[in-house]
């Protein structure tokens, strides 16, 4: 009889320690340090000489700061378009490895295109961990149209703190055209910001 009573008492003790904390074990894991997106993309478009308005899709993938920018088709001489987008984000305690990706393809004829990506920390100065060179594509006058593209990924560690990503896309048609729309050879600019 004592062994049965002892087993029951031991069973209650085991149940007390194993069953009660079980819900705690079932909670989803929350990373100690992570990238948190703050607000949404703030967008500004400056167009000249009949340049098309960019078609923009924001954050089609949950949890990733993403932006798709279709600069369209421009054939009017002198057309120019500067597209700027800004997004704030926070890196949690302990820092984080952050990845920025940019993919696009455009058909250019007597046109130039520039893409600038900057990560700015406290004090509005570019973060030295993310020195991304300005990408410049130029198709000279008198040459046939040519497709230009990029498929770039930039990764680096950022310390804990508040940051801002700035994306600027500029097209200037001298006396030709640009085509950044699908189908190929055009493909909109796609930017993603995420932690690893």
C-alpha cells in the first residue's frame, strides 16, 4: 500500500513540475535581436517633360521591407524622373546582420539611369557598415537600345539602434527612351530589407 501511495505522490509532484511549465515551452520563439520595420515607405516622385508616374507596390511579403518600383516606358525627349523612398527601421539589442537586395532590368537608348541606396544611422550620416556604391547605367546617343540590369545583395552587421534606408532611382532620357516595364527586357526595380 505504501508503494502505491508513494507512486501517487511522486506522480503529483512530477505533474506539478512538468505539466504547469508546459505552456511556457509552447510559446513561439522570439529573437533577442531583430530588425523591426517602423511605419511605411515615404515616397516622393519628381517628373519632368512627360515622364510616366512610377507604379509602386509596398511590402508584398510580410515581415520584409520590400518595395517594387516600375518606372514605366518613356519615349519623350527630355523626360526625367527621380523616385525617392525612405523607410525607418530599428535593430534590436545585440545588433543584427542586415541584408539589402536590389534587382532590375531596363532597356535604355540615349538614356541614363542611376540607383542610390543608403543606410543612415543616428546623426543623419551614412552608416560606414553599408557603403553601397551608386549604380550608374548609361547608353550613349547613336547606339542601339541595350538592356542593363542588376542583381545585387549587400549584407553587413548593424549595431543596435534606429536607422533609415533611402532608395533613389533616377532616369534621364536625352533623345531616346527607357523601358522598365515587364515583359523582358524590362523588369521593375525590386528592393528588399531584412535581417538574417
